C-alpha cells in the first residue's frame, strides 16, 4: 500500500493547528465581540438578516395565489381561442380543465396550502400541455 503514514498526518495537523488568524476563532464567547458593534457578538445572527416566518408564509401564499390566477387566466384564454378555431373539442376542454385546476390551486394557495397548490399548478399545466398535443 502506498500513501502517507500516520506520522506525516500528525505533523501536517500540527502545522495547521494554530496561526495568528485562528486566535480570534479560538476565543471564548466572552471574547467574541465585533469591534465595530460591541453589543453584537460575532457569531450571532444579525437581526436585520433574520426573516420573520409570518412574512415568509405570507409571501408564499401571495405567490401561490398570483401564479394560480395567472395560469388560470392563461388557460381560459387559450381555451377560448382554441374553441373559436378548428381544433378538436378535446383541446379547449383540456385547457378549460387545466385552468380550473389552476384556479383551485390559487384558492388553496391563498388559504395557506402552498404545497398542495404547487402540485395542483404542476398538474394543471400538464393537463393543458397534454391537451395541446391533441391539436
């Protein structure tokens, strides 16, 4: 077997163990103060960087509701355009059904069921895409 022996690994670890840059990392919690802000410890999270969980949930609800509404409107518009054209009846029906699924996803997303809304959005778009294949 080739490779380094245990003595070489130990020597490498000793060489890397402490440098002047690491002294601040090895200091205790009472010494870990930010020199620019003495009340804010260096390892603690900045209060401005922490996001409020309620804000994150509200943003997810709005995103799910807006995306569902937008896809539902797009599906209804495509269904109307396909119904006015010479496409088989299955194509506008698929677009209308996909739009209904996306509208349901928008409703669930606005109620906080964002994971179910995401999967319904995916299913609705897939139904619309499948209906487009029949054209």
